[in-house]
C-alpha cells in the first residue's frame, strides 16, 4: 500500500492540521516506511505461538495469616480514631 498525496491531505484534514509541501513530502516518505515495516511484520509466521492475555498475572492461594505482634504495632501509633490508625498525609 502506497500513501499518495491525496490520502495524506485527507489525513491532515481529519487531524485538522496544515502541512507545507515540504512536510507533505517528508510525511509521505515516513508513512511509506511505517507501512513497509508493518507489511514485513505481517509476514512473520505466528501460528506456533500461544496467546497470553496482556493482563495475565499468576494467581496464588490467599490464606489468612495472624500477625503475632499486632498489639505492639498498634501501640507504636500515636494517632488513633475509632478502630483506625491515623498516619500523615503522603503525596
């Protein structure tokens, strides 16, 4: 696929940008190289690859653990309100 001047002008119109003749020539060349690169990537055989979701995180068992020194940790806080420990604002 080759990008021509008419297509570039349509893209510029959609993007609401104005291009000089020099910028048009430069962009046509750059777009052509990107399209060529994408065409090369499409030739790669990926049939042997397995798909892994982008948000894949290995799962682990969650099991409750009792913290033996909870009382000393709570005692270390000066500020308490109701059943919460107050800490300084962190930004």
